[in-house]
């Protein structure tokens, strides 16, 4: 029996498989990976009636051009994405995010680009036919772990689809408000007092520019130099997603899902969990500001974030 | 013993064992790591997603939809650590080629340390190192302690791409870049040996905390013909 699969006619900038992420391996140096934007990852699965932990295709900036072979499927794309469906008869349909579509054998999905964001997610009903490594489907390109030998997809690669029996999913839709915010909320880092009063003032009051050095590991920022009055090196220690490190050159780096598991630069702050999806979607050239919140505030904001995610998920029922 | 517990953001607990780096403090961190790992496996505590032991810190990451800082902090404070865990520490030999195309930072090092390349290498190879931790990238060992005469600060701006296999030094430590990655250490050579093996699911890292490591120099020819 032949399984349905996507043939990759154009790979896109950084096309990988991602899910919730891979835990319990920080101590060997393996990051959590997983979808950069966890909310949009879940929404794409919900739109095609999958379990929320099914693997999805994550793409960045320019996405892939995919041709469906050997079957018929339902799919959905989440994010702020410009995409088209090219039917077998060459009829082109404009695609809408947060909406499920049916794709026939020979049809193509052309994910042209992300708009004011970096990442998007493609889910198919039934999920992809992949194997877990250490409990996750996520591709970790830094350690070459996961599907496709842990590498991002290239032209002519195939992504197999699990489900054999086609189930039509029509009219699934979420009215998602894709608004972005340039205020990033943080909690003081464990080396907050390494920085001068002037540096702290600048950190909270001046703009920081997202440079071109952005990937799944982290985001390098450019702004006023943050003067360190204690030491620009610390003994390497564990870091987590959202940690903001400041190396000796005074320019902060925000750590994302594929970050190094330990780091030796002082931590001025940590982005709160509720703002991680937002931070991950920031595009080069954007200016952001940091705002301090307490741990208690952060926990309340996270509850609101979870409630909001559930609201969108329930809307799709 | 944990001297201080604080929060690292809203999804991690920061356990501070002190500021010094030595085998005694590090062993205490490793004891906590093994102890908590077992409690997670036995489902005695829920919501912990990762443990990151380092020289003198232990970071405990958790899922904020299941637990929170206060609960994990109380759990850590209530622990009695059992120190009986025996580890199977190994002695490992690792080949390094230090030709100039692999030893990327000798210019910087000789300038900063005021010692010539041969002397740096002589001092470097003439020592057995202790593995304090693994991390940053998969399987990267953090080894110590370097002889005081070859200790040097990290690069001011980290390199965007450190070649796989690069052998680095910074401060009192030595390491190996097991994958191509950004990094800030001074590179003195490159090893052809596989330091991380993802096919070995139970113990993917060649070097683990508590192990002893000896480096030895190989020629470029030996490097290029390396076969495992």
C-alpha cells in the first residue's frame, strides 16, 4: 500500500518538524526544541481535528512548496502567512490561515512567505508518519536529532502522512487575532545586579532592535550598550528559553527553543512564559521594549495566556 | 548543599551551591541531580521538565501549567539527599590535532598569555582533566582545571560558527564543540573522535560528569585518516 506524502518542490528557508518539544535532556546538552510559537502549533492541529501533540511542519519566512502524492488529505496553516493552493488543473486559490482545506492528489501548497512574523505551522489530519526520538518528533538541527536525520528539509525530500482513510474536515475555522506587541515582559535575571544603574535605565527605557542574527537558537539585539560593572563572564550554568544574556559587547541575546543548554554570559532578565510565542515571532528590523513584571504578575499573565489559548481551541469545536 | 534558591524567570528554579568551582561543590550538585532524577522517574514529583546541573548550580525547569516556583522550591527544601549513588566514572583518551587550521585562536592566546604555542600545548596536554558537567550543545564536556599559566577569558564577541570537533579553553576550563555551533571559547585544536552519539540512547555523551579525560596530540595525517 502506498502512503500519502508531500514531495518537497521547494524547501523554504528553515522547514522542520516540530511539536511540544523534548524534555529531560538538558543535562546532556540537548535543548527542548519544539515549535517556537506553541499556541499556533496547537491551533494548527486543532483545525484538522488532531490531538494537540501531533507533529507539524514549521517553516520560517519563505515556506516550502509541497506537492501531495498518493492520497487526499485535510490540512490547515496557522500563523500570519501568505500561501496559495495550486490545484492539479493549475487553478490557483488564495489560502487563508486558521481554516481547514481539502487537498487532492497532485495538488500543491505554496507557502510563499510569513507576513509580520517569522514562523508558521502546517498540520494535516491524522498527522505525519514519523518516529519519536527521546519522546518527541521535533527536529533538532543543532544535534541532528529527530526526523529527516535531524536536518531541515531540502528539495526532493518526502514527508509521509500517517492517515490512510481520508476524512473530510470542512469549515473548520478560528477567528484568530494576529496582533503583535513590541513590549516584552520580563522578570529580573539572576545577574541583574551585575549591570550599572545607567544600564538598567537603558534596558527598560530605550528601544532594542532585532538584528538579522535570528534563528531557532536565539535573537541577537542591538541597542544602547549595557554596561556591566561586575563581570562579563560567569561560570557556565543552565539557561532556559527566554533568558536574556548580555555578552561583553553589551548587546543582549534572547534564547529560544534550540538554545545552548548552559551559558556563560550574565543574565539581565528572563522573558515571561506568556510572551515566548510573541518573542519568537519577532522579525529583523523590529524595535522592542522591555518591561519588568514580578513573578506573581507573570504567573497571572500566564493563566490569562492559557485561558486565551483555550478560548481559541474551543472556538474550533 | 544548596545555599540559596531563587527563580529564573517564571518556569525555572535556580539552586545556588556557591560561587567557587571545585570537585566537592560539583559532586553535591551531581548528588542532587541524581536524587531528583530518580524522584521524577518514580513519579514522586510532577511538572519538572528538565534538570541542568553545572559547576555549582542546578536549574530545575518546570511546566507552569502543572506546577509553579513555590511548589518546586518547597520540594527542594524538603529533600534529604542520599549520597550513596555510585557512579561508573571512566577514564577517556581524546586525540587532538593542533595545526593552525584547527587551532583558531593561537594568535590571541599567545598575545594574551605571553607564552608561545608549543609551550601552551605542552602545558595543556600534560594534565588529566575532571568533567564537571556536559551541556551547551549535545554532549559538550566542561573539563577542569587548566594550569594557571594558560587561563584566558572568553572571546569578546562569540563566533557564529565554531567548527564541529573544536577543542577550546577558557578560564580554568577545557571543552569540545561536539557540533558546529556559535561559541566563545579560545580554540586550540580539533578532535576527529565522536564525542556524542545519538544512536546510543542510554548514554549518548562519551564524557559524563565525574569522568577523567586525557588529551593527546595527533598529526594532521592521523586526524584526516581517523577511523572509529
